[in-house]
C-alpha cells in the first residue's frame, strides 16, 4: 500500500479516491482502509484533507525521499576533532565525472524505484492507452522493477539507468499494441521485460 502511495505521490502528497487506490493496490476497499489505518498509526502517512462526497482524500507522506541519483562527496581525511577549518585538498562538493559518477552504489532502494518509475510513467504517458490499461501496465512494471532492485540485479546508478532504458525499449516494441487488462498477464509481460533487460547487463 505504501509503495502505491509513493508511486502516485507528487511533492510528498497524493489526492486519490479510496476505490482507485484499492484498485491500484489489488485490494478490496475494506482491506485498503485497514492498510491506510496501519500506515497512519505508524506515522508513515497522514490524512492532510479528509475526503467528502466526490472530493478525494489527500494523503501526505511523513518523510521526503532524497533526489536520485545522489552525488558522492568524499569525506575529508582530516578528523574534525583536530579543529582544522581548512578543507583537505581531496574534498569537493562538485559532482564527480565519468566512472566515479556512473559507479555510485544504490543506497536507497525506494528512492531508486521512484526515480525509475518516473521515467517509466513519462514514457507510457505518451502512448494512446486507455487509463485502466495504462495503470495496470505501470503497476506491473513497478512491481517487476522493485523485485529486480531488491534481489540485487542492479547495484549501481549506471546499471539502473541501463536497465530502465532496456525495459523502455522492450515496452515500445510490444506493449502499446497489446496491453492486456488482465493483471496477471501484465505482470508476466513486465517481468519478462525487466528480466531480459537485466540479463543484458551481465
């Protein structure tokens, strides 16, 4: 449930009807309501504006994700306890170039997923797909990418960028003309796209 809110959020907040949220999560409305209560109880989510009638509820995430990819800033070799205010020559606040930037490890899996899904959503938004099929495809690709990240199939920001590019290329070839409204089929297709793209990284 939290992952669905995270992928739907903009600037840390999301306004969405309860039935649509339940559909995206694959739950009943009752199950969705219970899951939301648990998220609120654990301070992960708060209800910013309760829904009334046809006005959807506005949910706000209680924490902000860092930008991704995150620039690497090496620490100074001089301990702070020495009281030196002079910065060591090797320390810099500029973004590293070349291999140093491309080989940054993925430290925040949730942030990595959100960055990847931003690119996937932007790609699929340009297709002429009915909203139900578009949302099912996005949900299926998100689940497949999350499994790949959690299993360690991609470990650096460069690998993640190549994986997302490979997934988009496969989606362009087959998805626009044959996206199914069947969630199981969509998940199988998305899993194949992610797995075959991941194999090319090896």
